[in-house]
C-alpha cells in the first residue's frame, strides 16, 4: 500500500482516434499531481498483452474501435487474475452502452463530446488516489450533473 504521489502509476489509453488520443495524453500529462506513465494504444487487440506487461492502475477505453469493441476488451480484462485487473473508465462517443460497461465493472463511463478534458483528469486523479490509498482498484463513481458537461473535447 502506498499513498505517495511519487509512486509511478501506469495509465493505458486505448483509442483508435489519434487526435483524441493525443489531446487526452497532453492534458493528462500536464494536469495531474501524480507521477504517471501514459501508454497510448491504437489497436484494442493488443490491450490484454499490454495490461499484463504494464500492470496499469487505470485504463481509459474507447467503445467503438475497429476489430473489437470496448465491451469486448472489458470482457477480456475481467478474465485476467484479479491482482492485475486495472480500473477501467470508458471514454465513448455514445451513451447507449453505459449500463453494460458499468455492469462489467467499469468504474465510470464518460461521453467524450460532453465532458471537458479537465473532468477526465479529475476522474484519473481520483482513481489513482483511491488505488494508492487503499492498495486496491477501488473507485467511487460520482454522478455528473448536466452543468458539468461541455460541448467541446479540448477545454483549454
């Protein structure tokens, strides 16, 4: 168990959209108090091998990708041994699959077009903080109010 903000936390971002991936990476790298190592992944078929290799604290997962949906990736993640299962936050363009993702164990489901990048950073920081403080992937989901959403991806 570790509560130090100097502990390195691996964060895997799985999204097939290079622009979205770069925006998220840029914002996450410069706007958080944690020592993180970000790993972008464009091909969801490589997700399980990367998770086994990197043992990330958190995975941001797109829903709609070529070759595999985020739900399929999530189902594969849940088959991993519990000690290496990361927290998963979906970042999707659609809300329709939210209940399915949460039922599979996702800690949150954010719609990319409706949430500012700053909010994504807040979710990441809370996930990492709770994992480090409790020594587990625990995360308390916070329901967002309508006024928390915005119409643009990059809020800078």
